[in-house]
């Protein structure tokens, strides 16, 4: 199946271009009956997701292990 985990642990800043790529990615996955989930968001990035309300679009997990287990 088309399931992807994006570990964001090394991302300390994200702009509209980065957000757009992730939104396109999750949309593409869902069109193919898959999913794209995020994990390990740094606080500044999490705040941007909350301000843009994208935390409603993405499943966000605290750890990569939790994200992987969500697919099982």
C-alpha cells in the first residue's frame, strides 16, 4: 500500500512552499487510498501547523515508532 511516514525531527522551520509540498503529498496518497503521516515535529514547526490549521489535515505522531505502528 501507499503509506509514508515523514520524520520532521530535523526540520526547525517550514514556509509556505514546504507546507504546500506536504499538502500535495498527503492529497496524492489519499487519492491512491494511502496515507502520509508526520512525526516528531519540532515546536516552531508544530506552531505553524496549528496556526495554519494543518494539524487537522495531517495525522501527527510524537515518535516515528508510533507513526509506523499506526499503519499496522
